[in-house]
């Protein structure tokens, strides 16, 4: 199996390289409005934003930042197939602007803006992003009533483009090979992920460090496996260090990304240095975990590609792939995959 991964250096507000209905899944984590590290980026998109922050008008700045992202959401509605899913990882923000401190509900604002574009809202996921501090409260400490809870979670908002689910031909092999295990479904489709940890940034370039906020690999990896099949294309319009493309590679899907900063390509190439071993590790973990689950259980079906039984009929054709090799050709990475862990 071969997959292809293209990186476009450009503005995701105009994804001219992508045709209508050309991607099946979007997985992304946009810059979060009202998070200070993104102020300069938003000011570049709309120079009024810096003035609003300087004037202490937090409400207007919040609105202007979200408005600056509207063209990206317009493009997603164009390039995403009918029934395709957009998974948007986002956190709310707390901030003092002017004389006031408040929470800015980014997740609620994005829900409104996606629904205005005809997306159907699906149940979302919360994942814990622990703050490693003994002083986790905000505000006045031990004296009530002016302390505030610390935000330790982010949202994965899930939207379907249109009101129809994707359809497949009867018995589509690429869909059934992409099945997940029954016990994986029970974990992944919970609305609370407590086993996913935040990911610190270890970038050599100081300038890049201030413009990167990668989500942990496990988040896009799960989402790619949950909402796409082999042969699908996954889009990340805020590519950053390429975590979504990395997850698509390991999961055996095509991908495309948009990124303004060419410097991140060097970081991504560094991440690919041991991609073959990493893909083996992820596939091996999934198989080992299932074998542990299956031991001692009277499961109903024999897997067709592995030496174990599975819980449901839909899992019988499940086939994991790993990465045999890859090559880079300009802005395109071509990856060769092979079946992993068969009999």
C-alpha cells in the first residue's frame, strides 16, 4: 500500500491547491483566540486586533480573532466531502484584558461558526491536559470568593459536513480492513480521555518554539482511525510541526497540510528519522493490547489476518499496516506500507 502526504506552504484561508470534495477528514488544532502566544499571528491577519487588546476591549478582540479564522472554516466546508468529519482540537482561554478577568469560550464560538456553515455538531471529546503545579488555583488563593478553577482540559469538537453520513459500497474491503478493535471503540469513543497527556515543545529554534503548540500524537492518531478508512485523505489547515500528517502516515492514510512557516519542514523531517520503528511500535502496541484483552475470553470470531479471535463480525478483516520506507520529493512525501503482524 502506498500513501501520499503533501505540504503546502501558504495561507489556509485560500486552499487553492485543493479541489472541492477532495478530503474525507479534517484533523486540526488552530491558534486559540485570546491565548497570548498567538496575539502576533492574529494581529497579522487583522491589524485592528492589536489595537483592541491595547485598548482593553477583550470582547471585541475575541470576536475579531474568531472572525479572522472564518475563511478557513469556509474552505473546510468546500473541500470536505459530504458526510466527512472535521475534528477541531481547541481550548478555552482565561485572560485579563483591561481591568477584567474572564474566560473566553473558544469552543462555544467555534460551534456557532461551524453550524452557521451547515455542519452538524456531533458529541465532542474532552481530554485532560494536566498542569504540573502545586499552585493550580488562580486568583486569591485560600481566601474566598475570588479564586478560579484552573483549565486542565481541551475539547475535540466533532462536526459532520452536511446531514448525511458517508456511504460505502457493500462489503468495502478498505473500510473493514480499517476497523478498530471492540475494546478500542469503548475507549476511543468515550467523551472523556484521561489517558492522553499534553506534549511539551522541544524545538531548537526559539522563534519556532513561540509559534508552535502541537497536540500529542495520540489525539490525531485516534481521530484518524476513528473517522477515516484506508484510501482517505486527512487535511490539517494549521499543520505546524506536522503531527496530523505523522498520525496519517502511521495509520496508513493520505494527508495534506497547510503551513505559513517553511521552517517547520525541517522539524518534520527530523520527526521522520525513526518513523519506521515508531510505526512498528504503535501497531505492535495495538495488537499486544488486543491479545491481552482476548486472553481467557470466549470471543465470537476468528480474525482473518491474525492468530487471535475478535469480539464482533466487523473486526474479522482488520489489518494494521506499518511503514516500510518513505521518500521526499519536494513538498510531497511518498510512503510505502506493508501489512503488520500477520500469521
